[in-house]
C-alpha cells in the first residue's frame, strides 16, 4: 500500500523486533535515578519516551511485556486490537480507534508487567498509533514472549498466544 510506504519513508520508521515499524519521536533529557525506581530496573530511565508505531494487517505485534505502563493513542487507519493478559491471567481484547459508537477508544493504557500483543482489525489495512512510556522505555525492560512458556503459564489462552507469537 502506498500510504504505508509513505508513512514508513517520511517518518523514517524502522522494523520493530515485535513486528511492525516504529520511530522514537521523544525521549526526555531528564532522567530518573535507578535508586528512585523499583528494584526491577537495571539503571536510570528517562522520565518519558514516545514512538510512532505502524502495523499492517499482514503482520502482528507479538506478545511481549515491559515493566512500565504504556499509553496507546490512535492516529489513522484501521482500529488496532490490543490483546492483553494481565498479571492475574485475565485476557482482554481492547479496540483502539475512533469508532467510539462501536466500543473503540482513541486511547488505551496497558499496565506495566502485562503481556500484550496487537493486530490490525481490518483486512488489507494498517493501524498508525503512538505509544508513550513512563518511566521511559529502554530495551532492557522489553521481554518478547516464548510461545511454549507463555502457553504453559496461561493454558486457557493457548489459541490467542499461538496466533500472536512467533516462537
């Protein structure tokens, strides 16, 4: 699709390890000291970071988790389905988009420590969103799910885990 190519090229987006494309657009200059953060952080973190994120219907963002809350904002294209397995093992599929009359919401917060994945709702389409993380994102805080391990932990969600993991 021409719109996808234009967004990726114009915004200088790169392939994301979980699927799709991304471009970091903001990283605060100020940092939070490791000593002021919970023990599970390996070092200092920026106050906040944000990225553009683009996903196409022929791809998916695989289940992963980060330590921080992540705020998703819808910009353009198809609604995005964000699949979340929270710390209690409860699965919820959220629709991020502008079809408010049909239970879409333009913003979503995924709580830190939750496993989550995303997929484009409409066939032959794309979703263009923004993601903001505070304290700021660092790949040290990123964990991509292993299908067998996640299924063993949440066997009741085997079908969606199988669909949205690569290994």
